[in-house]
C-alpha cells in the first residue's frame, strides 16, 4: 500500500533519515536537535501531521480488527524533551480501545521485588493492540546508571537481557519502535523557563531539574551506549530532532505510519453469509 | 467555574434533561431515542461538541494534576448503540496518560473464578484518573439475565452488591457516570444494514445480531430494573437519545463537562522556590 505524501520530496525517507545506523557509533553531540526536513515551515509540518495521524488511525483500526500483530512505541528523552506533548498531539490520537499508554515512573516496592523487565512485560500489547511506553526499561540502563541506583555489575548485564526480551516480543509479531527525542541544552532551558512563567505548569517544577542539567554529559554517554548495544532490526532506535515541536510530531507520525504500512494489516475474511443476513434484515424491516 | 454555552438556550440543562429520576419508574418505550435539544441541527451540535471536548481536556488535565478525584464513565447500549463511536469521537479525546478504556467482554475463565466485581474493581481509576467502561458490571444483570447465564437467585442479589461497590468508589472521591445509549429498533436495523454495505465492517457481523433483536423486550425490562435499582446520587444513570449520533456526542460531552466542573479540580500549591529556580536558570543561560 503506497500512500500519497502531500507534495513532500519523495526522496526524503524519515525512517532512513532518523534511524540509528547499527554499524556506526552515535555521537549525540554531532546529531542535529533541529531540522525542517522536507517541509516548508511549521504550517506545512502541521498539515502533514494531521494527515499522517488520520492514516495512522485507519491503519490502527485495521491492525485491531486483524488481531495478529502488535506494536510497542518506546519514548525516551531528557526532562522537557516533549514526550507528553507528542503523546497528546500524535500518539494519543489512536483509538484508546486498541492503544494504551504506560507512564513508567520510579518502580514501586512490589516492582522492585521482581526483575526489571517484569513490569514492562506486563505492559506488552495483546495481538492487534498498541502500547506506548512513556519512559521504559531503558531507564534501567540510563537513570539507574547515571544516578548510581545500581552498581555497574548489575546494569551492564541488562543490555543483553533487553535484547533477549525484545526478541521475544518480535517472536510474537510485536514490533518495537524506539524514539529518543533529542533537544539541545539551550532549548531545555527555554522550556524550563516557560514553566516558570505559566502558573498552571508550576506543579511540574522541581529543584532536581536543574541538577540533571549537570549530568547532561553522563546521560549523553549512557544514551550512546544504549544506541550501540540495543538496536536490532526488529526494534530500531530513531533519534528525533525535537527542538521544533512541529518537526518532532511530523517525523514521529511519518515513522509510525510507515511502520503500520509495513505491517500491512488485513481485514479478516468474513465467515457469515452476508446474503442470508441481508434477507433477514429486509424481512425485519418490512415488519417493523 | 461557569463556562459559556455558545448561545445555547441557557435554560436547557443536559444533566437534568437526561438523568433518570430516582423517584419514577422508567419506561424505555416512552423515552425518546431522538431529539435535537437546544441545537439548530447537526452542524451546531458538532460545533458545540468540539468546544465541550476542548474544555473536557483542560478539566481532565487539572484533575490529573490535582491527583485527588477520579471518574468512571460506564457505557451501556444494545448492539450498534454507538459506544465505539462515542469513545472515538468524544471520550477517547481525553489524554491517554490519565484516561484508560476498558472493553469488558465475556469474562475469561480466570475472571469467572472470582466474584463478578473482581475484574471491575481492578479497573477502578487511581486518584486523578478516568476509567471508561465499554460495557461493565451491569452486563451481569443484563446479558446474564436475558441470556440466562445465571439463575435469578444469583443475579437478583447483584443490584445491592453493585450499589455497595459504587458507594465504595464514592468513598474514595470517585464519581460514576452511567450512560445508556438509547436507539430505536428501526435505527438499529439501519446500522446493521450499513455494515452489510461496507466490507470493512463485515468483521462486525454475526448471525447473533439478529437473534438479540428478538430479545429486545427482555433487554428493555432488564434495563428498566437497573435504572430503578442502581441509580444513586453519586452514580446516576443518564439515558441518551442516540439515534442521531451528533446529539449523542453533544449531550454526553455536555454531561461529562458539567461533571468535571462540579468536581472543580484545583492545581496544587507549589512547594518550590520559583525565584530561586529562576535565578539558577538565568545563570545557566548566561554560561551556556
């Protein structure tokens, strides 16, 4: 199924542009946090996103009805990276009957009494469904490493365990799309400052925001290791230039749409006798 | 908080119009399946719904941030009554990070090994959140009764148990809104026929649809008993005239909005020193 791209440069391939190359070591410092891609500015990007979201809704419907394949969408970012906005504007537009969002916060004491993938596995989508992970098992090799919540001997074993887990999902026809929303330190600071100016956002503030800024380098290194060690064909990483919110939304929508197109969900064959039902209805109608 | 009603007759109160009066026995036969309320037709209704949904989104955000109160929205209807459309167009527009939809199908064998409210209780919303029940515990006194899946001695005890359960939810600041989407037999037949004409809807067809039409009277009676026995102030029933989809969407949006307004969620007080953070940021900016 090939869908129109609304007069975008047909040679621009969002997946190829942003997918992490498994054969190269990523340098986040040298990866753009801002771009316009094939768009003529913000309005063009918004128009594209609206159309891509409509197609995603239709493809999600087919996937749900087909009931064979599943999709996990992992979102990772530093604070103020835009995960919530992306969910509100793009991913949360999927029909909630077939799509659920899981915000993974610091684990509860019950969760800590299990292996780190226990709560993640419980959130895996059933056949036909989509799970959105707002943060994920990757925090167990990111925040856990940078904040020193576990010793290196523990977290260094997790990369392989994560790959094994994602292979298990693939084995049951579940694709995993992993997005890192990449913003610059300057953009993050602007977003923090905007929260100060908007009283309805003050609840989001905490003194720790500033502290994590000091750990930027350590997080960068931890992310670069993730991109290198956990980036399989069935579960690829995409680094999204996210300083411009409209480009973030448009490019993620494009990649999700393309993934659904590749899944190519089919409406199941009908096992009822349409003509017989039609006759029953016609008879009912004449007697109503 | 009193919000504008976009030049609707201010005397028209959707809640009062559609709420089941606890002191009167409902006759579904004598309850309208079609009306236009205060609207000048479909376009006016759609415009109202769009604005009401935007306000619901904003009130849901405040409820989520407040983190004190919860909301359960129960949807019941006969087949083709429009639950899925209502979720897609109105209720599913809430932010999925604070709102989850539960489609309750025929219980699994594990669920059947527990009391009938076990799986429902597990779906109760946490503080600040919303749960949408697509079908609900009411099927245990509706389908179970009409299809004779349990003897009367069992299901007749459930009304009181349901009331007790809903009182428990109210005790933890959870409101329960219950909607019955009321369509006429003729409208149901039209919707079944439309499915025949649309191959992408054929998977929804099953020979049983026609059979339930024969049980219309029995379902009507079972619903009327529910409205009489399980209709408390904290967990009221609303009967929505649902032949016109736009009126269904507009009136449910109005009632959900009004409920959130009554909940009157408050943004929590901030416990950080805004000025101190502002200074930290300004310093960071000048050194970036």
